[in-house]
C-alpha cells in the first residue's frame, strides 16, 4: 500500500524544500519514493540539483522524480478516451479531435494530477509518493474531488430517475446504452447499475476512502514565523477538515 504525502501552506514558506527533504530522508531509509511536482518551471530542478523530466527518472537509490506536464498528460488521457470510444462505438466521433489541439480548462490540472497520482499509486512501484503541489485551496479542491464527483453522481442520478424526462427517454436510451456499454449484447435493468458504470463509481469510492485514511494520504502544514504564513496555515487546516 502506497503512502501519499502532500504539503499545505503559503507560497514561499518552504513547501517544496520540505517535500524534497522528506523524499530524500525516506529513500535513505530504504523506502521506494517517487517525488511528484506540479511546478513546471526550472526552479524545482535547481532545488534538486538535477534535471527533472515528465517521466519518472531515478535520481538516487530508491528515489525517483517526475515533473508533471499538463499538456502532455491531457494528450495521453485524451488518447486513452479515444481508444475506449473506439472499443464501444462503430463510428467514434472523437476520432477527428487530437490531443495536441486541446487546451487546458480551469480545474483540468487538478483532475490530471489526481489521476496521475492514482496511476503511480496503482503501479505498485513505490512505497511512498511525495506530492509537491500549490499547497493552497486548489490542492484541497483536488483532494476533495472524489467526494465531489460522488455527490454529483448520486444527486443527479436521483433527480434524473425521478423526473418525467427520464421516464420519457429511457425506452430510447436503454437500447443505445446497451450497444455502447455491453458491446451490442443488450442491457437490462438500471442503466446506472451496469458493471461499466459501477467500475467508474468504484474508483471514485476508492479515492474517497484513500483521502480519508491517514495511512494512505497525509497532508502536512508548512509555515514560517511570518504572521501571514501562520494565518494561511490555520485557514488551510480548517478548510482541510471540511
């Protein structure tokens, strides 16, 4: 089971330095550590004293590092989506859209980071993942994303199923969904309870459980003696509890 560590605090309070020191300390103790940074600039590499790339690279014994490049992650995930679409549809309509032409929308970087952390966790290659992110409210929104997705799914599922619109369109949607979700084998029962849908909601459930478990995900507050840094840390602490 991989432990994920992240750091919260005001910019300039030393979050990245703490992340690097933690990664080096744990790797020196024999833990297989991956240090993940969202800092796309050259500063992180200068702090490390070595170049950091967009793929996990071994920098020392038990220590690897990766610098997330969101445009590249977006392109990779888009190609995966197109492969899934081609698997289920005879005439995929996303095939004419290429990842290189897509731009990042607000919030995409958080979703891409969370998915990258999930994939590194699932690989089984690391005992500890040390995450160096913005460490602010955006980071908290990222960690809260699984619970938010779960709420939206359950709430809108309830509203949709109770609506007259659902009763009107389901006779037409059900055969189409059967062709898409079951490879043309047909579909019976609740659309939302199909194995493919349950697999997605299962991943969300795993994410919620991981964030709540201090043995899986831990957030540390970083602060200097500056009054603003202390106030920011206290605010992030309260927000993290919520």
